[in-house]
C-alpha cells in the first residue's frame, strides 16, 4: 500500500539523531521552558530572516500546536466580541474555530478554484465595518495572494494573519511564508513539511512588543512567575518536541526540494484531471498534492483498489458546518469539496511508487 504520508519511512533517515536528542532531554530533567525551545526559536527566526528582504528581526514564539498558534495570535492582537474575522471556507477548520473561541464573529470568504486560496474580491465582498482581521491560509503549500490582501488590510486597518501551517518553507516574491503578514502561524503536526513526533507549533512576527505579549500569553500571561499580567494559558512548546524539530530543521530544504520534484513529475504526467496551478510569484512546497476531477469518487476507488491511498481535501466547506453558524453562498468552496483529491506525496517516496501512481491515475 502506498500511504498518503509514510512517516515511518521519512523518519528512518533521522531516527538515530532524534532518539539521541530525545534521550538527552529525558536525562536532562528539564522538560519545559528550556534550552531546546530557545534554540528552535532562534533557528526558525534565523531561517525566516535569511530568506527575507525584511530588515527587521523576526521573533519566533514556540507554542503547543498550529491551532494554538492561531488562538494565541488572536488573543495577542486583542480580537474578541464584536470583532469580525474573515476566513476562507475551503480550509482545515482551525482558523475558523479559533475566531469562535475568542468570541469573535466569523465571516467566510470564497477561494480561487485554481489555487485553492483566498480570493481577495470575495474578502472585499464579505467585509463590514466590524472587520478587524483576515486569516490567509496558505493552502497545500502555496501562499495566498498576499500583495492584494496586504494592501486591503493596510487600507482598512485590519490585521493580516498568515496560517502557514501547510507552508513551511514556502515563499512569495522570494519572501518566506510567516513574514508576509502581521503574524505567521505554523504547525509542526507530524505530517507537516517539518513534523514533530507529537503536537507543536510556532508564531512569527517582526513586532517585538507583540512577540513579548505572545510569549507571555503562551505561559499564563506571566512576565514574572505567578504574576498574571494578561489572560493567557498553557500554550507552551515542550523540550522534547523542540529537540526533535532542531534535528529536522536543517533538512527542510532537502525535504521541500523532493516534494517539489515529485509534484513536478506528477504535473507533467497525470492525465484527465486538473493538476495544481502554481502562480509565478510563488515557491510552492507541496504539503499536499491535490488534483481536481469531475469523477473524484471513481478515481478514489480505482486508486484504493490498486493499493494507493488518497484522501478528500476537504469534504465539506466550513460555511456549511453547523457549529460555525454561517449562512453564505461560496460556490468555489462548494465545488472544490466535490472535486478535490489528495494523492500520496512524502519526501521518501521512491521513483517506483511515483510511476505506479501515475500509471494507476492514467489508465
Ligand atoms: C491550514 C491549517 N491550519 C491550522 C492547522 C492546525 O495545526 P495543528 O494540527 O498543529 O493544531 C492545520 C493542521 O492540520 C492546518 O492544516
């Protein structure tokens, strides 16, 4: 069976180094707020800064997951009751969930059927005087149209939050995802382009005051222990996950290059379906390789019969899910939920598997 992600195989290359890193944390007796988290934050900031034209320092705040990165960002930006936040309807649900959790009002916008990403025209159409922020999800590894979204946000005094959970290492106009808005939110869920062995996340920003606030919120709103200056919580990244991320960080480029190579072969070879469109300004890192087919169900069944896993990304638009209490008419989000299918793609996939997938899709 070819899995959608083969984490066990991806892990083999770094297994020994990770086991040593984890063992050293276990033996150190320091499991929370220790040197591995600081090392990771510095590494991640350095990596984003190097790739960026931005002359400001980048601050990284390690947190417990990508969902918590989004939640802590909204808390840090002061989004709450009465504030509207615009979120794409075709997405993983976390960006919508967190708006509700801080008591904000959700506004769903539609996406482009070519790139799966937020459509700025739809953002304008759903905005109201109560709009305070836009969450731009860089879906499947390609950045949303940040130039247009940024000018819209600047003009209206809205915050621009990047959900870069699926876009670690992605770039737009040579600027890394995570440096294109007011804050960048990352997930290191095991299947992500850099994955922990459990849950982990990070927030990035070039605003030093905001970074300090986010750091405090992730640890009960403390600046000083037991002195609660802000309402926060326990959103900490732990030492074991940080030590694992420190081992994997230097491999990000190698992993992403292989993902891009496999995606390139698929796009040249697959027939009778719509392959992902990459905008010229974007460096796509293919967290997922998602095709569109009018015969999605048939294609999915055929591949499963041939031992090739596949998954519907995403089966229902967020605006149709009852807990979000939305009433919206977003035809492209609806359509993509009918047509889209993710094929297997992971860095350790071999050429034989690539061939097998292409043959199975085309015949
Ligand atoms: C676009 C997007 N945002 C947020 C998240 C949440 O990340 P986590 O699972 O680390 O909480 C995910 C995770 O799958 C995601 O794909």
